[in-house]
């Protein structure tokens, strides 16, 4: 039986804008009028927009906060290790027995810990008479270039106290020997040029300026000591800056959030007994000099100690040279009222020659005890 075939009309009808059912415009019109179809889509888009806004806001505010908390935690971890190191260093030095040792651990979560030698200077001077005062001028230039020879001048006030001549012995001191140079029959204010750099040799501990009468070298007028110091430091970088913890001259210097604080003093003045005690603590690192993150064992040993007592000292002056000079000066002025800024009692009255540092205002002679304690430090991983 033959199969009936169905005819299919495939003719293309011409586009007619008036035919709302088959036109795109009609489709859009029906779609926009379909509330059930439009409302869920708009709601979904609004929800996505709100969620993205909330997430962006949380990330914008929380990530810096989290990073700062992490930075603060890393700093406090290293600070705890350095506080233990500072306490052990104090025990080692105050014990006073050569060869005594202490061991601590320092954790560096992030950043680097490094030993930097020949990085700071302390200058201490005194006279043997209340009738005059003197200053070694120009030695601050030495810190800027440790390998260069530094000319200097000896200033005295009042200028007519003595004949205008003096002898000066310049002495370089290390752990085992000394080397000296004499300047004979010189005038105060005259420029003197040493034969070598003050700290051109790594083993030089301090330089001593011994001033005597030109006609009598046994007649000591006064002395000055320029002492080399070293530091152990950890640096913790972040997007907010670099936090630093520094052990320098037996004290901790903390640089964090723009503030620098010195935790412990190295100077002691007893006004009733008229005694001044000053500790200066150079360091030698025997092992690693720079390490990264990790746990480190720091072993310290008192290698050498030298007492320099002066029973009748007048016009004691203290100066600090180095990166942390301002912090040290703020610390000394805050904790030792008897030490006044040297600018209030300058030796040189010539404009431009004003001295920095501090001058001890005391009636009569005082006993000055200068103690140099060289500490060997050995750093190794644990």
C-alpha cells in the first residue's frame, strides 16, 4: 500500500516588525514583561556584586593587618632572643673572669642576623686639673672613612693657662702590643697628622691621646680615649619597613615602627661617692658573620679585660660616633642629669668648632673608671 507523504512548508516568510511573535523586538518585549524570568537574574547579579565587594573590602583591610601581626610576631621572637643575649653578655662582662662563657639561642624567623665590626666609636676624655679643659677636635671625621688618616687638633680653654706648647703621645692599643707616635713641642689649635689611620688595623682596640707639658713629659695634663665598637644585629624586612635589633656596647637598640630605644645603660655615675664607671665592650666574632632565618646558638667568651682607673679626674667628656649617635645622646641626657650637652660648655669659642657629646658638671675631682671588656662571639646553627 503506498505511503502517504506529508508536505512540509519551508517557505521563508518576510520579516515584518508588526509581527510581535516572530520579531526580536517582540521577544525582548515579552522577556522584559516576564517578571518571573527577570527577577532571579537581577537578584543573582546583585548578590554576586555584593559578595565581590565584601570580599574585596575584607582583603583590602585584613591582609595588611595579618602581615603586620606576622611582622610583629617575628620581631618579638627575635627580640626575646636578643634580650637573653643581652643578659648573658652582662653576666659575662660583670663576672670579670677572663675565659668565662655564656650560651644563648636566638631565633630569626625572617631576615638576617649579622656581625658588623668597627661600626661605632666612643670617646672619653678627662683633665688632671679643674683650671683647664681640652678637646680633641676632628676625630669625628675618622668614622666616615676608617682607612684614611685623620688630621686632628688639640683645643684648650682657657688658652692662657699654660705656655702655648705641649707634647702629645698617640698610642694604638691592641690585645697584645702597643705602638706610639710622639708630637713634640706643638701649639694648641695646630693641626696634627698621625702616621697611620686610627683603626686601619682590625685588631686595634682603642687609640689613646696622652697630653703632657712640653717641658715635662711626666706632667700629665689629660688623656683622651677613642674606642672602637662592634655590633650584632638582626634585620626583619616587611612592606611597612625594616625592624632592627642591635646589640652595641653592651646595650640593646631597638628600631621598630620608627622608634629607637636603648634598653640598658653602660654608664654609671654616683654623685655622692663622686665615681664614674664606664663600660666599653668590643666584640670579636669567631664563627659565622652573617646568617639567615633559623635557630642559632650564640656562645660568648670574655677574652680580655682592662681596667683604666683615674683617681682625680676633671672635665670628663663623653662623645658617641656612629649611626646610633642620636639615640645614645637622648639616652644619656635622659638618664644622667649631671652630664650636660657639651655645647653648653664648649672648649672652642670659635664659631663652627662647637663640640657635641656631654660634659660632666661636678664640683671637685671624681674617680673615673674606664673598663674595656673584649668579648669573643661564636655563632652556629642548631
